[in-house]
C-alpha cells in the first residue's frame, strides 16, 4: 500500500490486519511527508504481518523494491492539500501524476490488481443534486487537476494494457488520525479549535457543502473492492447526504458542548460549492455503502479525539 502511514492508509492497514478471513501481510510504503509514524506504530505488534518501508513514489527503484512480492496494491500516496497545491504545483503534479504512473507501470508488468484513490474534487461544483460517475469533470484546483490526471491514467492503462485497476472516487473522508493542522480536514480542524475553546473559522459564507464519509466506511469499501473482480470501473463513494460548512461547525460545537460561535473569514478563491455522492454503483458492484450518518460519525470521532487529548 502506498501512502499507508497517512490518515486513510493507516486505518486501512489496520482493517486489513484485523481481517480474520485471511492472513494478509501488509506492506506500507510512505515517505512520511503527509503522514506520521505515530499513525502506524501500534501496527508493528502484528510483527511479520506488517512491514513499513520509507520511500517516495517518485523514486521508481525504491517503489519497485517495496512492492516486490505484493499480490495487490492500494495506491493512496499523494499530495492531498488543496490550498498547498496552489503554490506547490510541481510537487503536487509529480507526486500525484508521475507517482501514479510509476505504480501503474509496476502493475502493468506484474499484472496484479490495483485500487487507485481518486477524489470527488475532480468534478468541481455539483451541476445537479446527487453526483453520479457520469457527472462532468471540472477540476477547480491544481490538486483536483492532478487527481483527475491520475484517474484518467488508470483508465488509459486499463483500456490499453488490460490491467486490473479500479478507481474509487472518495467524497470527503474524516475520522481518527486525520491531521488537525492547517492542512487537515474541516472536521478535525474545527474539533481541535472548539475543544480548545476557540471559534471555528469559516471561509466565506459557509454555504458550501460537502458529503462527509466516516473513515471506517471508506476502509470497508477498499476491502470490498480488493476482494472483487470488477476492474476498469470508476466508483463514487460517499453517503449521499451533504451538509453546509456553517451547519457542520455548529453541529461540532453542539456535540462538544462548548460556548463558542463560528467566525467568518475571507472566502477561498474558486471554492467548490457543493459535492454530494450518488453511491448506487458501489452498492450494486461491491455490495457496500456507508453506515455512518454525519451525527453518528461526528460523535464517534469527537469521542476518539477527546480520548487522544
């Protein structure tokens, strides 16, 4: 697994290691630029079943050595921050496009299954209420453009070389181990500020909305896809319910029971205003859909976050 020490990757590593239906050996390849050893330290208790190798997906030799012997790959490694992508353009593109091409080349030679982590950001603002896989793609950031390039590369490789690759277009994921720094997710950043007695900062009006998916549900989706034989597909994955950012902030305040109010700051340029997932393809192909709604997911996450403090 590339990017296995990150937020989603570490949760997926743990899910695979806890899967009683088999005895996976999980190889975690990560350069630790967007992640932390703290995310995976507990996984070394699995001893021979878990292996960590530090390296960059842009380093083809290191990547090939790390993946040698693997029978399937989940490619999560990426520069994931939308804001950072606006000033770290080359880093974003080389990690997210060149790195993906390196993984695809390995998959092509070895003919093993691969799942690629794409993003709902590739669609841009929703043009109709619930976004299916045929929704137009209109990336509104360098990050989104880089993910769309990786997404399309996967399909080009599948169509050209018949490699067994599936693309999961994740809508906004949240949960334990997500960074709460300025480059983290809205939920983790809001939770940190509120529990510190500070106001959550809302960019612009707060009317932009997102479909937030709890990480346990995303882990289940990856595991279902790894156990399937449906290749050449691009699959949306989210709850099918969106929430406005201002309402999200107020919901977190209510759950935390802290007496603060959101504060509005300058809007982000070219903000995606709405993302909401049509998840019917995941239900049909992989018999999976998210189980946590936003209230259940937030409550579980905030309970975890408090326990980490």
